[in-house]
């Protein structure tokens, strides 16, 4: 038996403690011009570092920021495109391998792929459980509440 856990909370993803890695979905072009991706770009920057990794759809780009990993799931080629469940699965699996290799046990995430990208949350949640069930990983899914995040 593992200590795998997935829980959903309402609130601001960026309020997750510094012991949580974070992830979100982006396109290979790394434009990050809409949705929560804008907040990741503004908070963590280093877009050139991500671009140098030259990750293709189905992979994951990684930043290290103040001792925590920030995962950029590359789920589509262009920012105007839409991801597939297959590419999301591949990206999540790539992230899971990195997490195991670096002993990352806590991950904070939005309802990945289900905002502007339009994937079905029930399917994505099942996919997360399938990929991470064998690991002692705690996944905390932040359901966005308008007004919960402070606007700058």
C-alpha cells in the first residue's frame, strides 16, 4: 500500500507551501499568454531557460525555483491549439519520472488541461490517479475561485 493521496481544495494555487512542487500545462511555443500560465510566467519567469530545454509535446520542462520544482507540462505544439489526453498522459508520466528521481512527494496543481484547454476533469483526475497511485505522492488540486487570488 502506498501513501498516495489526491485532494481538491478551493483557492489560490500560489498559496501552496514551498515544500510543494507545482505544475501546469503549456504549449511547446511557451507563449503563456492566457489563463493560469500568465501567472506562472509572471511569478517564475525564466522563459529563456525553458526554451533552451526544447521540450516537445508529451514532455515536461522543469525549472528549479527556491528549492522547489516547477513543472511545465508540454501538452500541445502551439498556444492556440488544444491538447489530447494522450499528450497530457505522456507529459504527466514524464513529470512523474522526474519527481521519483528527485524525491518529490508533494505536488500542487490546478485542474490541469481543464480550464482554457477544455479537457474533462473526471478523465484527467482518473489519469492522475493511474499515473501516481504507486507512489507515496500527495497531489493537491486547487480549484480556482475568482477573487481568491490577489490581483496586482
